[in-house]
C-alpha cells in the first residue's frame, strides 16, 4: 500500500523537476499503479464477514497451530479404532506396570524392520519387587496398515485394518508403546479411546450451553424490563455457587445403577448447567447494543416478527463472537469432566476417558514407579492449550475491522 504511493510521488516529482507533461507511458504506469492499490481495497469492501475473519485469523501463528492441533485431536478420536492396536479390555496380568517400549524402525544397520524390544522379568533382591528389564533377544515385529481384530469404522464400515500392531498375534500383549497399567492393559490404546469420550463430552456440553445461553441471554437483552431482571438474578445466583462443590453434589446425585451412556449425558448436562451463564451475559450485552440499531428498526418497520429479527438479523451479526466464546468454553468442560472422573464422581469404568485413566494414577506407586500412567494428564494439557490458542485467535479475528 505504501510502495505504490511512494513510486507515484517520485514520478510526479520527476515530472515537476523537468517541467514536462507526463508521457503516454507515464500515464499508463500511473494507471497500473492505481489499479494495484485499488484491487486489494476493493476485495476488502466486497468480502463477506467470514472471509474477513479468516484473513485476520490466519495472521496469528498460534491460532493456526491451535486449529491444526484441534483437527488432529478430533481426527484421532474419529479414527480411534483404526489407530489403537488393542481394545480397552485386553490385558495380561504378567505385565502389570510394564514400562513403555521404544519403537525401532531399522534392524542390523539400515534394514527396515519395525519392531519393539521385549521384556525379561527379574526379582529385586533388596525390595523383593518384580522389575522389567529390556531383553534385546526378545523382539516383537510390528506391522503398519496390517489386518488385525475386526471393527466397524465410524460404526458402519466393517474392516480389520490397523495403523500399527504386532506382526505375531500371539505376542500382542508384549507391545506397550506407552507402557501398561495396573491390570496389564495397553495405556496407548486406552488413551486413544479416551480421546473420543473426553473431547466429545465438551462438544455436548457446549451445545447445551449454546442453547440456554442464546435463548435466555437473547430474551433478557431483547425484551429487558422485568424479564431481564429475573434472568439476571438467576445468572448471578448460579454464578455465586461454588463450582466444584456444585459439580460434586450433582454428580453424586446420579443413580449408581445408570448405564455408562446415561452417566455420560448426565455429566454433560451437569457441566452445561453452569457453563451457559457466561455466554448468556455476552448475548445479553450484544442484544442491548443492537436492538436500537438502524437495521433492526428497519426490519421491525418492514413487518418482521420478533423471532425473525432475533434469528435472521441480530444473531448473525455477532455469530463469530459466539463461536469464539464457545471455543474457549470447551476446555472448561474437558477439565470439569476430568476432575469429576478423577475423583470417582464422573464417568466410571468400563467407560474410558482421560479422567477415568487418571483415576488409576492416584496412588504413590503409580506416580513413583509408573509415571507413564500420567500420560492422560499430558493429553489434557495439549488439548486445552490447543483449544485456548484457537479460541484466542477466533476472538481476535471476530472483529475483522479492528486495527
């Protein structure tokens, strides 16, 4: 934008110093420069709101990184059956708290032969505890994109192809890429399956929060008066309640005989019961500022109904802000489910989530002798940071006309 103006000024100065009129070539050059300047400006003026948001969003490296990480995490949840080599119930009591095995890609120099090194069990004479020692003589060959146990991809397509699994089905219990838990189950497979539950419960809770937040916040801001007073007092009452004790109380109230699916949706409703208040305040403030705008008045004079004005005119004007707020709310849902499950008041086995997996690491032995049991905590940190990066980028890009 600055360079063409500088070139135009230099050309005019040159013409003034020589005292000559611009030539035909000079006029053509001036026209070309003017078109170069006007073209990007014209694109901005005719671009849609979402195009402007994307242009501003992609200028933030952390936001783009967060988007890529979030997409990768949800793809992992979507293809969990394909990525996980074992089922969550596969176990071998001989390999309780077995350490992680390193995946080797080459054997005897540059011979491509993926494999993991097996274990040998020894008894420590001082502590009389069983210890796992890497035994190079025991090697388990590993195949990629090989046939294994049957499953249904997306719950619809029957297949048996897995990303990685032992070449010998009889040695499946000796490949632990992230170690084994207290029952000899593969932590890596359980972590992959836990991604599906922990990441989707945030989406379910956010959908419910979106419904309550937009509905009650919109009514409060659009109609104001006594309705606004009542709804705001309700929001303030819920916001004054201590979050963690309220979660614990509501989660403990769930019947113990409920199935895992019912508990799943029960936890999602509990999390959304508190999470909608922040979005309701945002929506209320926006409605208060927009209800007197000219386009709302024009729609009202044109005979549009109240519901049409709200849904077709007011909500789309700040939809990007709502999306940014919801993106920042998902990490809170994930952390809430993880905390409840870790305390034994959320999801329970046989359901596998990151919080349920962390429940198995709530003793001194697991932390001291099996630190790989804390790998779900690392997964929670990565997912939450990625969602925060994405949410911050969307929040900054929600106002594309800002400086």
